[in-house]
C-alpha cells in the first residue's frame, strides 16, 4: 500500500456544486431516511471504479476531458441535489431519525490525481485489491455528520484514467448509484456532442435528462414502517460506520469473471431440465447460484454449514410497484443456510438455485411489519448475524 501511495500524486482537491440554472429541477433539498435507508446507516460505503482508455497527450486530458467531467457533474447534480448534501442527525430536529439535507454552498469533493502504476494491470480481470485501493476516495464521516458522495479522477499518462466513486449506503443502494453514473455519463456525452457549449453559456446551465435517467425522490411511495430504535445505547445517534470488515491485505485478489448471455442461457437450460417446468428461473438467480456453488467448491473450509447472504431489489416487489428510478435504498437482504456437502457435490448448483428461488419467492413475506433498527444501536458481530 505504501508503494502505491508513493506512485500516486494528488494534483488538485476541489468541490463541485450543483450548477445553478434558471430552471429549477424537482430534486428536493431535504429527504428523510426511511426504514430501507436506516438499515444501511452504518454499513460500509458503496465503491465503484470505472476505467477508461485515453491514449492522447496529458495536455488534452486537462484541457478537454477534465473540464467536461466537472461541468457535466455540476449539471447532473441539478437532478441529484441530495448527493451534494450531508446526512445529519441534529439534536433539535423534529424528526427522530437522520435526514439527508442539502444547503446552498454544499458540494461534492473531487480529487484529481496522477499515477505511474501499470494502468493495464489495474483494469485487468485479475489484480490485487490493495493495488486499487488508492484509486478509491474516502467519505468524510463523523458521529454527527456524513458526506454522501466522494469522487476521484486518477490519470495514468498516455494510457487512461480512472473514476473512483464512494457513496454512503444510507443515501442510496447499488441501483441508485448506477442511475447517477449513467446520468453523469449522459450529461458528459451531451457536452462532447456540443463542443461549443461552455460553462458560461446559458444553453449549458440546465441539463434535461430522459425519463429513464431522471431520479424519483418521492418517499410517499414507500409505506414507512414503525421503527423501534434502541433508546439508551451510548452511540445511538452516531453516524460512524461499523468496522465489520477486516482491512484489505496483501494477497487479496479481485477478479472479474464474465458470464456471457450464451453461458447464462446454458445454465438456465440445465436448471430447467432439473427443476419443475413451472419454476421461474431468472438471470440473477442462476448467476448467484453458480458463483456461490463454485466458491464453496474452491474454498477449503471445514465448516459443516455454509451461508449465503444476498440482497434483492424490492422496487418491483412492492404493492404497488414503484418506479425503477426511485432514488434511495429499496432492497431486502436474504440469508441461505445449507449443508456444505450438498453445495460442494455434483448438484451443488441446482441445490443452491432451489434455495435462492425459495428465498426470492418469499421476499414479500420477509419484509417485517416493524423494524427494530439494530443499526441505530450497538455494532453486531458477524457471529450474531450468522446465528440468525
């Protein structure tokens, strides 16, 4: 890690605020966190790394690419106003839970860096996780205030650049982060298609997003459940992230394994030949089952039982369903417990798939009528999670 830090040179640290246009978008300045959000209040942030090949001179990057990234980001934030704000939990707040609040002057921290490490290796399918860590920005989080989004653009001269994105999990889930990334990319492409636009021109002071990229912040579509926070716990109001996971160490490898549409279809066909013909087999379920079965067979552990914890999007499962562009958290966690011998056997894939399908089918019943919100209390141990 120290060598990676030495190879990284921070060139600039700036703030990017939503561009103030003549027309105000429908993005609210303040959002309350509902029960989906509160479950993620102290979970580790969501992290993304996006690699882009750029074989042009460094001056071209700083003269054209970087200004476009900054300007398109400011335009995009007009529609994602809460992302530039902070999660707070004021003592005098009339709302008994944290809120996501944007105030004029709030902005997203953007770090511009340069690295001489091997770009092609970092963006390859297999690389050590510790090598990528310097590319990921950190959120500013204290007990009473937490930033929502942090960005970092790292240039690898003559090879490419990387955009690192860190998002607070209480503000958004993976689907919402992906929506923001797609909207930012759309805005950037619009600026590239219209090179005459500039930050000073009135034509570039407002971005119009297509409906499929426009976030919905309507919290009324989700029926908020009664919450029973653990009153009296010393850190009850703290926004600090739990330290549930060990730091990434040397030897930890991140790999990308592609499942092409044809391979997924082969898995579906095989599963359909083994299961009831009336069973609905989705791409999500066969992918999870295949990955987990391979993982169990690869890891040489002596435990008799194996656990598989995964989340599923609830947007289409609510009654009535809500827009796929709903911005925030809207997913439910499911846990599968199985005997190792069953998963590591010849039909481990099918056994795992059966359990995943059962869990998904009872997703509606898995949503509790009340939420105890242990995330507002003391930190649980991984053993306590597994015991459940």
